[in-house]
C-alpha cells in the first residue's frame, strides 16, 4: 500500500484515503472519519512507545470530518 508522509508530522495518508495516526497507528477514513483499524495495544491499553499518552483502549472514536472547498489556491473549511 502506497503512503504519503504529511508535512510536519509522522502521520501518513494511504493510497485508499486512510489517515494513519503517528501516535497509535490507528487508521481512519478521510471522507467519513470512521475507524478502519484501531491501534494494536499493550495489555495496559497503551500504544508501544507512547505509554505517556495513557490507556486509549476505552475510547475509540471516529474523527470529525469538516466540509471543505479548494478555490483559487485557498482552502476553505466549514466549521459550522
């Protein structure tokens, strides 16, 4: 699967429009925000190497997706 590294982060976008989180490696659909794959966690609910973020096993949640428009070289994001 081809991925694209995002600027200023270690997160990636997959060729099938998935967003892979740099912290816990969960994958989300960029269009719907739905969870495609949740993190592979240790027994205590933490992600390997990111134990300081705490137990993330109890709160898997889809991403909020905002409407957007690219026009004349500008990105407009709807926050209503």
